C-alpha cells in the first residue's frame, strides 16, 4: 500500500471518528441511551480524538520506523482539526 493511500485512509477514518458522537444515539457506542446529553457527546468526542491520535502514531511508527517528537502546538492543531472534522455531525444533530 502506498503512503498516499494510507494518508487518505487515515483522514477518512478521522473524519468518521469525529462525527460518530453526533450521529449515534448510543453512549460510548455501546449502551443505548434515551437522551444523550451534550457533555457525554463531548467526552466521547475527546476519547475518539485520543483513539485517532493513537492510530496516527501507530501508522507513523509502521511507515517511517520511528516517531517524531512533537511539541504542544502540534497536538492543539490536531485537536482543532478534529473539531473541524466534527462540524458536519454537529450541524446534523443540533441545527438540523
């Protein structure tokens, strides 16, 4: 598999993970919830951000053979990028 395919695949998975809390009525994707509060959706979203970050680290380790050290700015940028990815699901849930 080429590097380009892995990069686009990772972005597609991150886009899906960012939208799952707003598209699913299940709490933490396991338990059926009658009414899921916004704070539960935000906690799920942060947990899925951590999962996407872990997947990114795993892919970086597999592709390059090492992990590059990152400063705090990198993680803030990825958090806000994940927030932008979650925008369609948020709009679908709260504004539609």
